[in-house]
C-alpha cells in the first residue's frame, strides 16, 4: 500500500528498537518520522 504526500497514514503497529510494539495511535497529536532501510538485513 502506497501513501502519497499529505495523505493520512493507515493504522499500524511496529516494534521499536527494543522490540516493544508501538502503534500509530500511541503517537496521536505528535509528529512522527519513520525511518527504514528497504534492503537492510538482506544479502547483496
């Protein structure tokens, strides 16, 4: 699912750096920045 600039993100849950589940709802009212590396932990 692609999200366009200015569009609201869908609800989701992800593990943080310590393995604790964090949901987008937990961050309501705050700025949120997601950072990931699509090829991280892959060979090549």
